[in-house]
């Protein structure tokens, strides 16, 4: 398969970096693993887009948030999907 990924970042303030990722992967499964020999080899394209931000509230407290979109298209209908996810997390450093 082939894959590329593009990453970027921007620091809006000293304590608030923002990051963006865009990735695309093409996978070719080259042969019938779970399907009869009469079907073509499965081929998927997966696209992921993510934006996230960190906020350093203090030297020991960090909050992060990420929004991600994943989409897989396939030449076999049952393997296609779209997904959105949102993640919020916090960290304490001692």
C-alpha cells in the first residue's frame, strides 16, 4: 500500500499550541482471505483528518482536545465506514 501524512502546527499563544494532521493510506489485500475466489481483491482507501489543541494551564496541568474524522472507502461495500471522534484529556505532572 501507499501512505502519506501531512502535519502542521500553530502556536496561538505560549501555552496554546494547535496541531493539524491529514493522512491518506491505500491498502491492497492481494488475495482472498475471507472472500471467495470469484470476488476481486479487497482494496481500501483510508483518510484521516485531525485537529487538536493543548492548553498548559500551569507548569503541572495540561488539557488537550482533539477532533478526528476517519473515512474508509473500499471496493467491497461491507468494509466502508465514516467516523467522528472527540477526545478531551487532562494531565498532571509532578
